[in-house]
């Protein structure tokens, strides 16, 4: 799932960059738009990895609590 999302994001980013380069905007504006896009994509990846890491940590904590509760019985 994560790989599919990453590939889709890469494709959409590439298509958007091609679109921006084909416009009549000034070169400075094109570069600024692309830089902002790259920053947004990087932030999205970082947040996704953080959320994924937190999800795994929470699952492990629940398993650990379950094992403790079973051992008390």
C-alpha cells in the first residue's frame, strides 16, 4: 500500500512539474513553485513515516500489555 502511494505521488509530482514547465510563468516563479512542491512532498513522506512508526509502536505496546494481562491470570 505504501509503495503504491509513493509511486502515485511520484507520478503526480512529475506530471505537475511537466505542466508547470509548459506554462508561461516566469522561470523564477516556476522554480519557486517546484521548490514548494518538493518541500510539501518531503513533509508528507516524513509525516507518513512518523505515523507509520507510531502505529507500529502502539501495536507493540498493546501486545505487551496483553501478554502482561495474560500472565497475571
